[in-house]
C-alpha cells in the first residue's frame, strides 16, 4: 500500500502525497478517486481480516478491529526470573524484552567486645531498560552473590550482576567491624550503568554508641524496590540484607557476625 498517485493530488506538511478537495472558486479540480487507490485500501483491510483468522463478511463492520485484537492477544507474553547466573534464550516471535537487574548487597561488619558494633553493608545497584532482540538469541546473565559476614571481622562486598557486557549493576561494598567500639565504616552502594534507568544502591549506616557497653549496629542499605535491613541493639548477629540486593546489618557484642548481603537478581518480561 502507498500514498495516492491519482491526478490532482497534493503534498502534506511531511512531503507525502495526499488528497485535495475540489474548489471551483480557486480553480482547484481536486484529486480523482481511482481504482488503484480504492482496491489498495480494500485489499489491505481484507488482508488484516484474514490474518486475524476471520472470513471477510460484508455484514460485519468490526472485523478489522477483531482481527487486530486477535493478533495482540496471540502475541507471546511471559516473564523469566534469574536468581543465579545463566543464559536467557529469546522465545519465538519475541523482538523486544524489558529487563530489571540488581547487584548483590555487601555484608556488614562483625563485632568484638561488649561495646563493639559493626557497620552496615551497601546495597547493589539497580538497572532497568528495554532491549531489541531476535528469536533464539542467547543473552548471558551474571547474577552477583551476596557478601558474607565474618565473626568479629569486616564483611565482604556483594558481587556484581550483568546482562551481556554493557548492562551493569555493581554490588554494594562491605561494612567494617566494630572492635571494642562502634564502626562508622559503612559500605557504599553499587554503581549502575547501561540501562534506560540507572539507580545506584543505597549505602549502609554506621553503628551508634549508647553507653560504654551498649550500642546500635548500622543498618544495611536498601536496593531499589526493597527496604534496608534492620539494625539491632541487643547482642547478636546482624540481619541479612533484604532481597534482592540489600546490604546486611552489623552485629552487636563480643564475637558476633555481621549480616550477609542479599543476592542480586534479574527479570525479563516480554
């Protein structure tokens, strides 16, 4: 199908051929209605109706709409979540996918001594966007693992998550241990890049001293879509990070372990 080529056509603001009304006062003859134009429109609409699995019926003036609706409803729809590294194979008839990606959270610091309290770990970054794909295409997905807490010592940083090589959600960094004191060495949030929306992870918080023998640990940073992990004020291990990608909270007291960071994640929708 094409723009009209009938004699007397005009040109619209976009440079396309268009129909023109007859205006005898200005000596404009107007555009002729020709067989080629009318048949092109009819055949185009008939093809849409047939494509939708319908038989053309002169008594039904809603067939084109029904055919388009049938095509839309027949399109594949789905969602696939990755909680660990793998490969996303694009389904048949899918040419565009949306994605969300989280980096892993950092673990919090442990604690030593009655007044010791660890700092919270940082959250992993969040990336969101849309990709043009082809059916059968294989896309590498790397999911970062959450940082690990250690008894009376610093935590470890969260792993970074990737879609391919250009879409990156960096993991949050670790919180440091509180050795006979409160730690202010909170973990930083991970950096995001490569998406249509890039949101860095939130940092953890430092611990707070209440008395010479009591303290409140630092809470872990929250990732986008998830809240922070809770700090604690009684002696014990820190809380794990909120899934996905949250940082762990610090521990309080002598010989306790900071909370682990949460693993990253990836979601594809089509």
